[in-house]
């Protein structure tokens, strides 16, 4: 793993680490095994959250993210690009909410969650 730069973004570094491990046979055989690992990590996170264990929750979130990155690698998706795309999609939809609320003379801070959810759904339908 020494050739994997510590300066890479966390998702890209995690994906490189899992790729390297896979080259020596430390890998899943089937996609459903990776999905099962994600489910296991989510269960462990839920337990930590229920205990209000901040350190445990942080560790489990890290494990969950790492497992999801591993799934990305397993199905040939670049984790960084997937998250970047989803972040841009979120921003586009949220901008829509802001624009519509502004047209209605409502500050985002004053809008109800129900109103923002309806606008979010509109933004999703609009593409």
C-alpha cells in the first residue's frame, strides 16, 4: 500500500486501497457479499447511535463509507465521481427550492420542511 498517496481525497484513497487488496485475492466473490457487509455495518452504526456513542458512531460511519467504496470498486464505479455527481444533483435541486421560495417571497429559513419537500419532489420530476 506504500505507493498509494496519503494526499488523495479520502474516497479515492479508500478505493485505491481496496483495489490493491483485491489484486492479492483479498476480495469478495459476489456483489451480494459486499451488500451484506454494508448491511452489517449499517446495523453496527445503528447500535452505536442508539447508545449515543459518538466515537463508536464515527468509527462505524467510517466502516460504512469504506464498505460502500468497496462496493463502488466491485461494480466498477468511481466513488469520488459518484459522490461528486450526487452532490451536484443535490445542489441543483436545492437551488430550485431557493428560487421558487424567493419567487414566492419566502426566505428558505422560514419555509416549512413540508413545503421544501414538495419543492424537492418538483425539482426531481423536472430532472
